[in-house]
């Protein structure tokens, strides 16, 4: 029986990962969450994990409900003996437990894109030193991973990530009037609030470009983005001879989570007989409508700690937008300002955390 650790078990990816574990009959040995007491309590009752990490404010209630429950840190949960850790704690908060999982040599099913964006080369050093395997959970990166299987690296011309375009692909004309409610109404995917807003600005796709650069260790200038409103083609690989390979499938994250857990096997799911869409469209992204995408590319070109800075600044800007303190169009402007002010430093664990803290304070100045 495969043992699994879920980091971020009450979030969207975490809940779907648990559903995949039900499908497969896996044993969930550890859960790490924030402060969703009721959801966590239900998960503890069902899965009876060996160790749980939650915000300290929840500890008294958890001890009262589950007298024998062992509580620890997210890093301790990540380090539990298991075959796979699903890394789904959003933002840089997920970096430390992600690193802890990698250092135990288990398979990492990576759903926290910010960890790879901010610390990709450092995480690979850890993974290679400890024999850990890193498989993507993001649909686009899973698609590229699947399309690259069996191919020679020197035959790859470019990687193509697809984007649905979010809720504002064409309307409204004036994006400054966008409200948080409008931005959270994604036409295709059901995700957490932060990633849903990032999808609306297309910065999510910028983060995915940077993640692809680090995950596949591929040149930034050969990673492209296409708008694909049907969200059925999740990624494409173009080869030097002109051929393309694409991964297609339903807009259901459980497929990609399961693949990261079962690879190289493909286990049957309830989604295997869904119909194909009748039309597939591909459009170039509008840089004037989605300036955050270019900010991400510029961060990738600068290298060093620039990717850390824009990722951290985005967390602050999105939070300010959702709280009603800034307009929607202010988000990419804040990212550009922070990037422009980012110091030129090499990427180390020390610089990473220092620049992350600096970028958050710098972003707050503009909110």
C-alpha cells in the first residue's frame, strides 16, 4: 500500500489529492494544513494520520477532539516515511516543507509552483543529493512532462504552455473596474483565491513559464504561451523537425495528481470516457491586456533572486486586491516596480529568504 503525505490537505489540490488516494486505496500518513479546523477534523477522522501539522491556535481543539493525535510541524510531516509527498501549500510558505520532503529522498508531487520558481536550482541540488524524484502536478507541466517522455532533449525546439485566458480574455474593456468577485469567477478551473486571481492577470502563466524553465531546465526564450479558451490541450512540445506532441484531457486536476502519484502507471479513473470538445482554438496572449506575463519573463531573464522578488510581491499585491485596497490593474504595476528595485544577488537559501522579506515590504509600499 503506497503511503502518501499531503502538504496543504484542506486546499483545493489537497482535497483532490485525498480523493485520488481514495480511488487508489493509498494510506495517508501525514497531513499539513493552515487553520481550517472543521475540514481538518473530517480528514483526521477518515485517514487517521500518524502526524498532523496545523496552526498553533487549532491545537487545543484538535487535542480535545482527538486525544491521541500527534502534532508536529509541516517539515516534520513532510519528512515522514512515505513513498510520495504532495506539496500543495501555496506561496513561499510551502518552500520549507517542500525542501524537507525532498531531503528524505521520496517522490515529490509538486503543486506549489512558487517553490520551483523561487528556488528551482537549489531544490534540484537537494533532490539530486538525496535521490528524490520531482514530478509536476500542475496540469501544464504534467502535460509537458508526458509529451517529453521518450524524446531526446536535443530534438526539442520549444515548450508551449496553454492558458485559458481566465475570466477577462476579452471583457470588460476597462480592467480597472474589475472586482474581486469578478476575478474569482474562473470559467474553467476551481482553484484557491490566490491562483484564481493570478489566472485572471495571467501572472499565473508567467509563474508557470518560470516553473517550466526551472523544472525542465530549459532556456526561457524557448518557452512560449498560447491562449486556449477550451482548456483541453494542457501543453505542447514542438520539435526541431516541425512535429508537435500535445497532451489533451478534461479540466480536472485529479488526472494530473493521480499521474504524479502513479507514474509510470496509468490507473483507470471515473474520467476515462468524457467527451472531447468540438472546437479547439489557440490565440496569442495580448501583452497590453496582460502585462504581468511580460514582468514574469523579465524576472526570468534577470535571473538570480529576481524570480523570488516578483513571486513574493505578487502574494502581497493579490492579497491587497482581494481586500479591496488596490484596483485589479495595480497588481502588474506593483510587480514591475518591485522587479525594477530588486538587488542583483546570486540565488542562495540565505538570499532567497532575505529578498522574499524585502520584496513583501517593498510591495506593501505601493498598496
